[in-house]
């Protein structure tokens, strides 16, 4: 959007007012369900994108509103066509979506939890960049999401544990979209093995993907977010095994516990730049990988207080909350999504 603010000055004032009124009363007020709130708010044009014929507006609530703060909101873009239609039919503006204008990257997202998070973010308006180490999977997954949501999802294949690859991905995103707002370090590997026989190679690989990849992705993203001066949000994918001991997972669970401490620690350095850092800790979750075990659903249904393992949708819902503006005051935290398993932690063995 750089350099576009002045374009709005060329719009006639009457058009601006009419447009704002249409916008407020036919769309945004329904979305927020607080019409009176808008009568005291200030609306201003930020940008008109002539190529896509989109209008970008910002809304500043009154300082003494019941919302208790005065903060400028970037409203989701609306098109001229939408504006005309709504002025005639008075319907809700459908492109009022929470992640519109946000650029997000999710690593290890060719399948499973990461894929579902990408799909949800894309469906809710974000410009999503999907990464996976497997190029075929990456391209297939991104194409599937684009087809399903009608919102283009960018495929960036590569090893998310490789610092050089991480930096290239962040540069590419900035080159393509001009900014990076949401980072979900989801790539993780689970290498089971007895502690007494665990090899240095297995240990290194687990630490490289689960820890180093997340650490350096957060670093590269935070540098970019700091430069942008628009804040941002980083989410690590931990696990319930970072909280409870689990047979054959000494290295994996150690890496996940470390990620949660990383989220807490980064509060010190990243809060001044309005960057939040959190972790999500899924419990047993049904994915292509876990369903390789034919007994998985039955085993975890019996062990989980809520009576079933999580679905990828359960995890994605929680992840989307943590990276949304609704969670803007939450940082350094871990949200466990496990149907109650960690409260009692019965062993599957
Ligand atoms: N599924 C569960 O039950 C569960 C439970 C707790 C935590 N988690 C965590 O959630 C995250 C996602 O888990 P999942 O089960 O959906 O994963 P998954 O194994 O189904 O898929 C992970 C994807 O990551 C990709 N990947 C692996 N290494 C990569 C790398 N270096 N760079 C880029 N991509 C890479 C794989 O190709 C795969 O497509 C992981 O961090 C995992 O540890 C999963």
C-alpha cells in the first residue's frame, strides 16, 4: 500500500461520504453489531487500488468509547461493485474478513495441522504462503487451497530448518506482498526412540527442525516486522509432550518444551515492536501421519476426557485466534488443545 494514501485525495468529497455511509450501514455495522459506535467514529480513506478497484478505509473509534481504547482499524477492502450492490440491497459486506490485508506464512503445511491452518487463514482473507519440504506436496496443497477459497495461496517449497532457506522465504514474501504479519512455525518432526539408544543424528535432526527452524524463522520475521513498524504475531507449534513425559519422546518433548520457553522469552525483546509470540500445544490430533496407526482414534478416544482426539480443525481454530487481532494483548503464552488429556495424562502404553 506504500505511496497510495494520497490517491484518495482525488476522490470527490461527496463520493467519499456516500461511500463511507454505505460501508458503515450496510456492512461493517452488521459485522460488529454496534451501529451506534460508528456514528462517533472517524472514517478515512487510506488507499484506492485502481487495478483491483478496491477501496481501503480506516476507522478510528471515539477515545471515550465503551471499547476503552482509541485505536485505528484498517477495515477490510471493498470493491466498487460491492459498494454499489450494497447501496441497492443493503446487505452485509461479505469481504469483511478478519485476516484481509494480512500476510501469513505457515511452515510444514503440505498436510496435517499446517495445511488446515493455511486453508482457514486463506478462507478468512489472508494472503497465505504455504511452505513444506516436499515440493510436490507444497504445490498441490497451495493449489487445493486456492481452488477452494478463491484466494491465491503462494507455494514456497524448502527446508524450514535451514537458515538460508528461511531468509530467502521471508525476502520472497516481502518482495511479493510488501510485508509479513503472521508467522506460524509449524514444521516439526517426531522421531521416536528409547533414550538409551537414541542417536546423535536423530537428536540433531529433531533439534534442527523443531527448534532451530522455529527460532530462526521467528528471528528473520521479527527483523522484518520491526522494520515495517506495523507489529506482527508469531506462533510456535509445541505439543502436550512438552508438558507431560511420554515414552520414546525424550528429544521431541524437550524440543517442544523449549519452544514454549522461547515464546515466553521473546516477550522481552519483541513486545516493544508490538510483536506477540505464543505457542499452541496440540494433544493427540488426527492427521494423515497419526492415522497411519489404525488404532490411533480408538486409543486416544479412550484416553481423552472429551472422548475423542482433536481434529485439525480444532487446532486451527485455536491457532487462528492466537494470531488474530482478538489476541493482540496475549503474548508469551501457550494454549493447550487436548480435550483435557494433560489434566490427567493417562499413558497410551
Ligand atoms: N498430529 C499430532 O498429533 C500433533 C500433536 C502435537 C503436536 N504436533 C505438532 O504439530 C505440527 C504439525 O504436525 P502434523 O501432525 O500436522 O505434521 P505432519 O507430520 O502430518 O506434517 C508435517 C509436514 O511438515 C513437513 N516437514 C517436515 N520437515 C520439514 C521441514 N524441515 N521443512 C518444511 N516442512 C517440513 C512434512 O513434509 C509434512 O508435510 C508439528 O510441529 C508437530 O510436532 C502434532
